[in-house]
C-alpha cells in the first residue's frame, strides 16, 4: 500500500527512528487499516546497511520483527563521510 515515512537520524550514534504510516485502504485492504509501523535502526558498517526491528501495535494486531534497510552506493558514500 501507499505510505509515508517520518523520523530522525543521529550522525553521532548512526541510529534512525522512523514512523511508517500507511494510507488506509491502499494495497491489501484486509491488512492496511491506516496503521503505523515503528522502525528502530542502527547502521552496521560491516554489512553497509541499517539493521534493527519493526513494531506494530493496533487494536487488532501486535507484531514485531527484524528489519534491514539496504542502501545504494551513493547513500553508502554519505554514511562513510559521516564516519570520517
């Protein structure tokens, strides 16, 4: 479904906290109720990706799992510059 993402990134800790908000009745209307997913991620320089967990808490569903955000080469260069 359609979603927006809002959040913060710390260049000191290399952590991201994101909120992914789905637009109701887009994609799978049985699962997409306009809910929010919380993403808590930390940069893993060994794998060149952000890694962490996702969390969902609604009146009908509670869940969590592993989340990986892989970056393209340009984005990796930006992260590397922050590490210098």
